[in-house]
């Protein structure tokens, strides 16, 4: 039986080699395709709640109720009620208040409404959202951003704030209708009747 098993495995191996030689691109992509399929099914976070309701079908959906906590390697998300949907439950939505703590970026976000796409790494916030940037080397807040709507592209590290934007950074304050913060460059563009308060003097300009 052992000899038969070995012979069968050797025959399968030779057959696979012939297929790969006949179509090399198919053979080289087989492992990548399998890895992609596994990654599509993998959920990139852990979740816990007092109660979880899950619907088993093609468009699987889950509801988390009571004491929700969703954690990944660098982020923790807290709220009263979450709705998870999409492929691999990758889209997280909330309408009863959320708090997101990003340990890598040293950032805390609070809002009433949220939509978070974990695959695209895109975050949308509304309902009096507030973003607080903590000091890199110690306690304290180094900047605070408020607006009507705040969006964050975590892949590109760009934050967009719209509507009644108010930025406070230590002794400086800025007010505008739109603010675009490019985290990698450490630059923020303010447009829409922007005002800058510095040293007790208000400066108004186009941008």
C-alpha cells in the first residue's frame, strides 16, 4: 500500500509538471490565486460583544449589540452597536457613537456616525466627529480637529475634513470650510474662507 501511494504521488507530481510546462503562467499563478482566495475570506480583526447576530448567506451580515469591541493589530474600535457587511464582513457601520484608537498613529477619533471599509482602509465619520492627535513622546494632545464630516484614507495617509472645520494645535487655531491633511508630508491645506490665529492675531486669506 505504501509503494502504491508513493507511485500515485509521483504520477500526480509528473502530471502537474507537464501542465506547468505546457502553461507556465498558470502554474506560477496557482499559489498566488490560492493565497488571494484565502485572503479574501480572512477577517482582519477580532470582535467581541454582549450579543452577536449573524446571517448565513452570500451577503453575510452581522450585528453586534452591547459592549462592542473590534480590534486589529494597531487599532481598537468601541461602540454601542455595529453592523458588519460585505465580503469577509469588511465594512463596519455605526450610528450610535464610536471611539477609534489608533496606537500606531497615536490618534483618537470620536463620532456618532461611522462607516469603515477595512479592505480599502477608508474611514468616514459624521455627527460631530473629533480627531485628536496625541504627543509622540508622552501624554497630552498636540492637535484637535473638528468638522461636520471627516474622511481618512489610511492607505494614502490623507485626512479630509469638510464643513465648519476647526483645528487647534497648541497656541494656534485655524478655521475653514475644507481641510486636507497629508500626514506623510505633515502639510494641511485650508480652503473656503480660512482664518488662522497665531500670536493673538487673526489672519485671513484665500488659502
